[in-house]
C-alpha cells in the first residue's frame, strides 16, 4: 500500500509548482484531479520538446493524474468544483492571491463545505506586501531570493541556476506542508489553510549555506570564504574535467599526495586547512598545471585511492547510463499512449525498501472529463448540456 493511498487531491494550477507537488503525491498513492481551463489547458503542455501535442516538461510533472476540462467562472463549473470539494482531502492552488476568493471557490468557501479540507495556496511572493500580485517565474524568484547572487560569487556578476530550481523547491515544500497538515488532521479531525510563497521557499532552501555571512550579526564573528569557494572546484585534466571536494585537512593531504605535490603542505601558506582557505586562489593556481598532467581516469583513480571525494563531470548520456542509477532502479522506459516511447525517473523515496512504480501516464487535455462528471452523478443528459454550453469539453481526438 502506498502511503497516500485514499487521499484525494484537487489541483488548480498552471506551470510547474503545484503540478510537480501533486505529481509527487500521486506517485505516493494519492488520487489527483487536475482542473484545466477550457481553451488550451495548462500552458506547460506546449513548452519545449513535445510529441502528440504534449510536451516532455508537462509529462514529467503530471503523470498519475486525471484531467478535467472546466470553466470555473461559469456557475455550473463552480458547482462541479463544490461537489468535488466535498469529497476532496487536499486542494493545491497556484492562482494569484484573491483569484479563487473572487470566484467563491477560495479556502474559506470550500472549507465551509468540507471542514476536513486542507487548502494550500501557493503564490509567488505571498498574500501581502508590495509584490503580492506580481507575476512570478523561476528566474524572477532566483533573482530576488539570492540564487543569482550566490551563483555569481567570484564571477563578473549574478548568474542563474539554469534549472527551474525555485519552482521545484516550492513543490517539495508544499508536499511536506500538506502531508504535515494531513497528519494533524488525523489527530484533530480538522483541515486547515496553508499559505506558501515561492520567494519564502526559495530563501529558506538557500539560506543555510548561501547566507552564512549574513547569519552571524556580531562584529566579532569570524567570516571565512563560503563553502562554494572550497567544495565546488572544476578541475581540468588532459582530456576533460573532474570535480573534487577536499573539505578537511586529511582530504587535502590526500589530494596533494594523489598529484605528487605533498611538499606544498610544508609551505606556510598551505600547511593547514585554514591557511589553504585563506590562500585558496593562489593554491588553485599552483595546482592547475599539475592537474593538466593527468588524464581524467588516472586522476580519479589516484584521488579515490587517497579517499578524496571526486567525480567526472558527466554529460547527459553518461548520467542516464550511470551504473549507480541502474543499481537503484531509478530510470525506466515506457510507452505513452500518445507520446510514444518515453524515459522517466522514478520517485526517489523508498518505503519499506520498495521503490514506488511510476503512476499512469500524464493525461491529455480533458481526457477524464466525462469520467469525473459521471462519478459525481451527472447524467448523460446533464453532461451533454454542459458540453453544449461550453462549461466543459472533452479530449480532442
């Protein structure tokens, strides 16, 4: 039995954050209905590599769900949502603050119908303050939560993490908050409202190491270069590059032994980890030419022999064929009914030593509309009327 089996989730979202959060819950057994706009659905469907009208990005964030195509501005559409909410455990919503309230479908309205409901409102910047209604995308949050500043340390200026990091960090945070609320509900019988902003989630994630210098406020605090200056070192070799992280004195000795430069540890500039940190740029400049004398595999073998954490920087294909992922059974290939053969990464958590098998394929836009409406007790005549009025529509074939 999967840990969230029996939990019903209603998702109102576009793009990554709530989609990814709801998918993780689906992988753990939750039954997720994704409510999509009539016209085009979630715009993520059209971003990046695609086949059959569904993008790989959408597929990677939406497997295990059913898609309901619905105009939630129409009164009949609102009534369908209210009926669904009566049977729902969790609502995930990423619309801007106040939007669902204006439709009488906000947290307060739905929790009157269902007091056990957990309503998670996810926004870019929060429900108050000057940016509450500002559109939020991952690079906007990266810029304002400090990611660009941290990535740009020691460079000419700010740099982005070229990945939807804040979107996904917020999704993980939302999952943790929702499951915590479900645990509280088990003890009290009552649901609750959760507010979560991408900006807060991003800063909370980044802060422990990224803002070390800004943590200690007294003047006598001892500030040293951040961990990123010590641990994240791309080292060029004769035929490529490796990363190595000699984080303590023993590992620094191992590093110098591996490249036949142990004599440097007798140099007063480098005879302790603190001294190496103080003179890190000079230390690296001296070692740069030494690393270039080795081929990658030879250097890695020497570093491993001396217990220095190091790895080759892999390209995409090498990552996907890594023997550790094979041992962990992390990746599989399946045939999507619309998109054809697809590679997918399984949910990382193992429960009782078992890795959850991926859920059903990501849905087509409105694929389950009729099915969901029938489960709510709508007759064939009532569904036909909703279709005729444009309150809902089915998957286009």
